[in-house]
C-alpha cells in the first residue's frame, strides 16, 4: 500500500504573487533600461527634455523611446508601493507557513 502524502504548502501561488508584485514595481525601471539600450545601440540622443529623432530599422522611434524613458518617473510611485507590497506579502506568508507546518505535525495553534 502507498502512504498518503500530506498536502504541500502552496509556494507556487505565493511565488507567482511575489513575481507580479516585483514586475509591477520594477516596470518603470525596466522601461528606462530598454529605451536607453535601444537608443544607445542606434546612436540616438535620449533625454527627458524632449523627443529626439531616433532612426531604428528605417523608422523614427523617438516618440516611443521618449515615452518609455519618461515612464521611469512612475518608479517614484511603484517602487515604494512595491516595497510595501513585499512587506505585506512576507507578513501574510510567514504566519501561513508556520500554521501550515504546525497542522502537518498535529500541533494546534
């Protein structure tokens, strides 16, 4: 006979939530890195002062790169909120994991 396996802790759900939090929090930073890399690779001038012409593959990408670059300012909002969300995530995961472990051992809270 096979032994009944106890249910596993739902780490996958928690890790997916953490990845979503980090992706949202870091999106403005990622946008700045991508736009800067594209502009640098094509020898374009990119700054927050205004749109500059940037020819990439025969078309002007200056407007899009400027928008992506300026989106970095949203990091002033998303980074602190993401930090707070990670703290809340830790505060939720830790007691759940402790209570789950106690239930597996048969210890009542």
